[in-house]
C-alpha cells in the first residue's frame, strides 16, 4: 500500500471532508480513499447499461412472471 500526503489543503475542504466522513461513518482517511477511488475508476458509458426492456425484466423477474393467453 502506498502513502499519499496532501499539502496545502484549505481549512474549509478539510472540515467538509471530516463532516462527510462522519455522515458516512468513516474516518477522514477512509473517506478520502473512497473519494479518490471513485474519481479514478472508469465510468460506465451509456452503451454499457442494459436497455430499458432488460432493466424492467430484471426488476420483475423475481416475481416469477405470468403467462398470458393471446387472442386468436
């Protein structure tokens, strides 16, 4: 594991980081690690997400589905 030192961090940013860490139940160091991880991870593009029909199907799949009688 590497160590990172951040110099010249203004007091307002430090206070906001501390408050956000408290809200999330983390230490300031863990909150900073989570923020950095989120910032450098590749963001999924729109083409990576399933289409609306697939998302609807996945949402209701746990209900078991239903068989419909189609008219002739």
